[in-house]
C-alpha cells in the first residue's frame, strides 16, 4: 500500500502529465459541445421517425406507446401487487397506497432468483417459475384469496396494444426482443401477459387482475410523479439505459386519436443501430459489440450503460498496456478475461477524493494480478473518468432532444419540468449525475430541469401505474355516468320531435293556443321575395344589448342586389331594465343620429322593424309584445304594440316622421334574406344568443287568422317549448341550475338547452360538479369558475376546433383561473363541451325535423325538397354544430331533402326585404 505522503507528492507532479497522455490516446472518446449538440439533433430526427407511422417500421428508436395516459395526482389509494422483472433477480411486491393527504406508500417485497438455465432456456418454464414465486409471496402475505390488481414491470422492449373498454388499462404486451442477457425461447413476438396468465392458470391456486405492463423507465417517471406533479420524463442509467416521456397524442401516428398525452417508451438504447452513430463509435465500441450477446443491436446502450462501462475500461487498459503506456507493457490472464473489470470498480476509482480513488485503483489492479505504479493508478483513474464522462454527456445529448420535444409541444419559451431517474450508474457513480445535469443545462439552457431520484421505480412504479389506471377507470365510469344524462338516444330524439309536432298543432289551434308553449304566431308575411322588389328602405334591428339602424337599397332586374349602410348603437343595461319610454326614446335618438349621419334628415322612408322578442300580430305593421327575453325588462311594454311605442317616441321628439310598414323578428328576416337568393327557402332558423324558427304554413291551419287560401309565415317562438313540462324528463340537474339562476326561471326551457346564452353555463356547472367530486382539476375549484357567466359559449367553439392543440385549451382554462390544469383536464373539458354542444345540435335538429315533416304532410308529398335559411353565431362559429344538426334532421325526417343556406344579415337586410315585398304587393293592388 502506498503511503499517503508519497501519493500526495506524486499526484501533484504526475497527474497532469498522465492525464495529457491518456487524453491524447483517447481523444476520440472526448466529445465537444458541438458534437453533442449534433448528436441531440440526430436523436430528435430518430424520434420523429419512430413517431411516424410510415417510418416507424425501419426506425431504430421505436418510440413505443405505453398506453399510460396520466401521471399520479395524489388521490390514488388501495392495495396493489407489483412484479419487477429486468435482470437475474426479480421481485414481488405488495404496495399499499394511502390517500390521506400525506401521499404515503407502504411496501412489502420478496426477491427471487432466476436461474441462468431459465434465462436462456424455455420461455414457458421461465413464466412458470414467476408464477410459482408469486404464489409463494401471496401465501407468505396471507392474501392468496384476494384478487388484487397487478402491475408488471417488464424491462424489455415491448409493443403494447389493445385497451379495455375504459380506454385506460393495458392488457397485451408483445416482447419485441430480449436484452440484458435473456434468451428464453418462444417469448419474442408473444404477449407476455398471456404467458403469465397461462402459467397462473396452470397452477390454479390463486388469481390476479393484470392491469398494466410497464418498463422500469415508466416506473421511475410514475414513482417520481407521485411526489412531483411536474415529472413527465423517466430516465434509467443502470445495467441498461432508456428514457420515456409524456408525448402529445397528436404526434403519435401509430395510434388513432389526437387528444391528450401518452407516455412513450423511446427504447433509446437502440439509437445508432441503423448507422446514425457510426462516425462516433470507436474501435473499442466495435470490439464490445462484437463480443456481446446481440451484435449490431443496442449500440447506444453499449456506449453508456453499466453492463458495458467496465468492459470499455478493461479493453482500453489492455490496449494501452500493449502500446507500452501502462503496466510496463505487461498484461495478466485476469486483465484479459472478459467481464473482469466490473463497472462498480469505476465508482470506487472515481471517488471524489483523489487519494481514496487512487487507493481503490491500486486495489482493483492488484486484484487483476497486476503490480501498478502510481502512474498506472492515475492513468486508470483518468480512463474511468473519460469513459463515464462520455456516457453522461451522450445521455445528456439525447435527453436534451426529449426536453426540446416537450418544450415545442407546449410552445413554451422556457420549460419547467422534472425528470425521474433510476439506475445503478446514476445512483452509485460519484460524478455521473453532476456531469449529466451540467451538460443538460448547457445544451438546453431554456429548460428549467429538476432531477428527482426515483425510490424503487421498477417496483413501486408498477404499483403506481396500476393505482393510476384504477383511479382513471373509476373516474372515467363516474364521468360517463354524469355525461350520459346529457346524451340523447335516437328514441329520445324521436320523442322530442313528436312532442314538438304536438305543440305546433296546439299553438295553431284557436282552442288550445293560449295553453300551448309553442305559440305559432302569425306574422302576416304572406310572400317571399320574387326579385322584382325595388327602392330605398330603413330597417331597425333590435334583439340584444346593441341595435342597428340601416339604410337598405334594393335594386331589381337581372342582377338584382341589395346595398346596405348601417350604424350600431349600444343600449345601456339601465335602459334595458328601466322604463319603456326611456328605451324607445333612446332608440329614436339613435335613428335621428343615423339620418343625420346619412345626410337624410327629414326623409320619410318605408321602415321595417326587426323586433326579436315574442309578439302577437294581427297585421304586418303591428306587434304586441308578449314577454321580454334576453335580459330585457323595460317596464310598460309587455302587452303593448311596439310600433305604437316607437311612434309615440318619434312624436315626442318632433323632428321627423317614419312610415312603419312591417314588424318582424330576426327568424322571419333570415328566411326572407335567403329567400331573396333561393326561392325554395321557406324556413328560417336562428341559433345564436337565443333560438327560434319560422316557416310558411298553410293559412287554413292557422286558426287565429281568417281565410283559408295561400300561406303565411308563422313565427313559432319555439324557445318556449318545454315551458309546460314537455322536456322535464330530458332535463338534467345542470339544466335546472341554469334555469333557476336565469332572469326568467321556468321560461324558454328549450332555448336554455340549445342557445349560446346558456351553453357555456351548462358546461361551467358540469365542470363544477366534476371538480367537487374530484374528477377534474385535482378537486381544486377556482373562485373564477364559480362566477356566473365566466365560461362564455364562444369558448365551446374555440375548444372544439379539431386541430386546436391542448396547450391552447389550457390557455383558455388559465383565463378561467385554472392555472394548475393538466393536459388530462384539457381533454376532459373538451369532452364536456362536445357533449353539451352535441345535445344542443341534436335537439335543434329534432325540432327542425318536426317543422319540415309538417310542411311535407301539409302538401301531401312523399318527398319534400326545401331550403332552410340559417343565422346565429352558434350555428356559424361552432365547428360541429351545423353538421350534427343536419345529420339529426336527416335521420329523423328521411323524406325531406333539406338544403341549408347561411343568411347574411337576416335581421337587418331581412326587415328591409319584408318591407320591400309589402310595398311591392301594395303597389300591385294585392292584399
């Protein structure tokens, strides 16, 4: 043994010189930052190839989907079994997860050996042995009669497929290839779950529920994810090396679906198997590969992992001895023996304190039959440093590629994330973790990375995956139970259509009109445009918190067209809910401003008034307001003629006069606007802030109107369908909450299930219910989400856009104060939006089916071909509303061929066209 003083003297003088000699000899093993960045770029390309369906079959880095779609959220609980197979020993564990707020896990485990003849023998015998050990463990624990869920850590490359009905739990896992010295026959290409089940069934003395198959990398991520919710990467650097991370589903070409995330097992040990690292591999690397059990495979792993690190050092020492650079050119049988330089020797030789490291080097070398000098010990230490540093830096380069992928997925300027790490090299080597972390930060300075050492990732991790799978399955069932109350069967939609048809008949009948919820109001519009209309007309459009005044110039002839000028005016909240006199005086003030603006002061033009509230009409230029809707509450208006109220306000101002020709609502205006371009348009539909429909009914069916010849447009006011209880058995708890909190409880029930004013509120109440039940946002309810009206209906349209990335959904949720929402939360919010919007579109389609079927029956036709003019923000902006509504209509009214025509400004232009038609008819001497 060298004396410490001697070592100190020699080390100071010799270390630099020896290091220079070794560095020169091993310069090809020392990689610059530029080279490492290039390796990172190459690996990112390999990741892309593995993710793409077309290039995956030939990709070296397989990027295997694991079907693990969520990390722990701390609410998991229960008893779980775990099997951990990844080397010459395997473990069986009983893991108890407590949801007591402290995130505690208790574990009992037993280690069992795998004899070498089973590792390289018959596969069925290997799985029989595992089943025997499992039975032994269950008996020792006294739980053989329990059927517990089991997670299986199987740390070999597997292709995982098939899910159970909850879309969460894996139940097949096909082995791609053995690694780590295993060669059991009849297993590659087979489902390891089936093989294990077969062996368990053969024994017949116990049963288990195999829930998930994972590898140790996923286990490391899940174990650390239980302690740190930012953990989305797993890394193993031990006997082998691998990494996994949470990838966006939209990037996984191998699977259907583009929502949410899934853990991808990169199997990065095979990086370079296609020649991508050939220029960086040395003669030593090639010699290691040639002498391995799997030549040409797992080439990256052979440059990094603990299985090969010691052997790399041994081969370098042999070469240096042959070059007379070590041991005075002498070798020994032990040094020349494959595997004699164990990787754990490197840990001791690279001890933080040089003195202890050199002492360890001497001890190891003497154990190999050598008689080393101080120079030999220093050189051996330097060789170990170079080999382990290259391993750490290569690992950092590939990890940097994974970090960039996640950062780009999130479109984040700076990524904050946690990496769960396991493996003997990372844990036991004194410097590996520091070198790895330092290089990662150099390669990706825009990523704030925390490295969290996994505590028993391969055992506890398998149990955590199983626990998460069970939590997700239970939550999935509960969420679907709630959402099913918002889903309609075909039979239910047919029932809605039938009830709407019955209410339409009741509304048209003089005897039942008063009691009917669907009022079927005559509009006295008896004709649609024929293209000969001509002249200048004023139009007023009142239907919300703002209103418009328009000048509409209609030109007839071959190229008939409509030219419009308009100005928008707001109505203050206090005016909407003040007196009727104040409201109509405000409207007249705005008309005066518009006439001044257009240079038409004192002009008297025919005027059409779009008044989008329920009115009773006995003639075209009169409208008795039945009730306010849409937040209006101006007093002294209900039961009054709105034209008279407007005339009175004009008279009070005494500045100009108006020629009132027609009062219409926006639905009739929509039908007329589309009818100007398509003569077959005889139905108007609005799906916006509110919803309503109108259509051309046979006059002999409208008992409130005298006469029986021709047709008249009927304003259905169908938003009130259900006010007599027709929809009670279809209303959910969420509909009742929305109705109770509205300005008009018990009124407009159909509208509250369909229109833009209410859909956001329905979604908000579903999200609150999910959150209070712990099914969303980790059970944490934000104060903003409790705010009435905060979830605007426009968010539904934005969230449901097909290619909207989950990060954009999350930005909407953050606007709602949900700053800690996860990708899983975004997927669930999107599902809620989809279910609520789909129900609205189907209900609208069912109502429309009743309308067009009645028109077909009125005309005694087997087939009806008709056009529906549509307007409204929800119809126009929601990505799926129109298609779902049309599919429903086609299904429920198959004998009607319906074309949809989007209206361009039905409420403004439509009012002017009705006025133009009325003027045309009047000038022609018709009634």
